[in-house]
C-alpha cells in the first residue's frame, strides 16, 4: 500500500462504499451519533467515528478536513496514521454494517480496504505506527507488521475493556506499553532491544496511560484517579508523582507535551489539569529536543542509572502548593505536587485533552465540542479559553468511546 499525505477534502476521490456529501450537507448532523474521538499520533488532528461514518478534523486552524459517510452503519473506532491516507476502522453503533469484531485497514487513496482482521470477541482498541498495526482485545494484544500484515507478537493482558495501549513513534525506537497480567501492572515491550519490563505502577487497576513519542517516559493513572505517575520505561523507575485531587475520579485522558515539560489530565470532575514536569529528556536544553533521544542512548540506561539523571534540577516540586514547606510532616496528600494550571468544563460529557503550540491546550468533547485555551507558563492558575467550536451538533453520544 502507498502512504501519502491526508490534507484537504478536494484532494480526495469519492470512496466506495463511502460517499462524499455535498458541501451543503456539512451542517446537517440530525440523527448523527458521536461514537468515538481519538487524536492522531502528533495531536495535529483527530478522528471522529459516528453512527454513519467517520470525519477528520485539523486542530490548528480548526477545520473539518474531510469525511466519509456510509448509507448504513458507522464506526466505533477510527484510528489515524499521522496525516496519511491509511486508517483503521472498527464498526460500531446501533446499525452496524461492519461488526465490532473486525478491523478494516482502509486506504482512502485507493478507496478500498487493503487488509482485514477478524476475531471472536469485540475489538477494544487499535494503534498504528508506520511499521506496526496493534489490535487490542479485552485479554490479548496482537502486533502485526504493516508491510505484509503478518502477525509478529501476541501479548496476554488482564481484562482491558478500555483497550489501553500506547506506542512509541520514533523510527529509532519500537516500544509498546499495555496493562500487565496483574492488577496495577504495566508491561513495557522494547521490541528493538528485545527487552520486557513490568512496572508495578498502582495498587488499583490501570485506567489510563500515555508515552512520549520515543517511548522513554510513561505516564499512568489508576481507577482511583487521584495520582498520575511518570516512569522511566527502561528500568521502571518512578520519576515523579502528581496529584489530580483527593476524591476518586475517572481519568479520561493523559497527554504529555512535545518538549516533556507539561502533562495534561482530564477527568469526570470537569476540570482539566496541567502539571509541570521535572524530568529531563536529553541534556540541559531538554526543551523541544525529544527526537535527540536515540535507541543506543536508551540502551545504556539500566537499573544502575541514577534516578536524578532523569529529574531536572531546575524545577522542584510544585511550589504553588502553600503546604510545600511542610513536606514530610503532613500526610502524603498534603505534600503532593498539585496542578499548575486548570480549566473548568461542564460535567456533562467526556473530554480528551492534549497540548497544542505555544502553551495551549486543546480539548475535544463527546458532545461534539472543540475548545482551545492557553495557560501562563510562569504563573499558572486558571487557563483562558481562546476558541470554542461545536463541530457536531449530535443529539446523542456514547461517552465510553472517547480515547486518548
């Protein structure tokens, strides 16, 4: 298959069995149900699965890039490969022309399916990188070669109904993280190094996770939803712990900024939190140098590597906490690193959040909303909303399908 750039509506041929609506139809969302939302690998755009097809939206500037509509049925999963013509689609919705047990690899330039994978149970998630296809079932993960679509690895997991899994996206590294076989464990596969690392991340079940693009750092949350922990995937060392709050919460999404200075979390409490990270990714000038981390350098990091080597000396724990001076005296939750900046949303739907450019946070809601806000990188505090769009005026939505 050929992989090309995915940019505008006008550059795409009509697809079969998909149809391209007339321009006047784009505002008519009557009866359209939003089934899923997922970012592409660099957070530059996102895919939406609906009850009658899928749509792609560019984030900056915000616009609908293109859509494909079905006459019958929709997609519960629509996963992009960066901005290419390749997508992974899984059927969903009440009127399913395609079953939720089958993954379709769709090449929109050729207007045809170039590969299919069928299973006995429902597909919970799909992740793509340029050389791999990863398909997540509730108790097993399958890893395939993208060139010939052949099976490479099978990984057993504990019950994983959310389809949790994340991949690295550097050509020099091949890292996969997923739930382990025991509660609270994360299994990290360094395929290039032929190394497996199991991290005991939490006491409760894993509910959300993400990795840096090179797969060096992993951020996780549990079903308790109060703490987010950051780990070195090479030796499993915990590098930092931040606190979303004291009350139990369901974490909807976790995302790391490209320069690995910030972490953003969304949850069912209606507040999006931004945390300052104090991990370094490659020398003193760590900012915007994530691609400089190469596999050979990672290979030298092992259990004997000092933890301080990955912790920035320039940023300590969250000094915004008025109780920081009593760290070690009060209970642990008083001395935790609290969020640096916050943005409040109505508690009516699920939201996923990610970082844009120049200290901005993008938030996509399962109510068909897109929001962009900015935060002060020096003083933090309440974020300022700069853009709000209702891209889908859906009457109904299925909040469990929002993925990070």
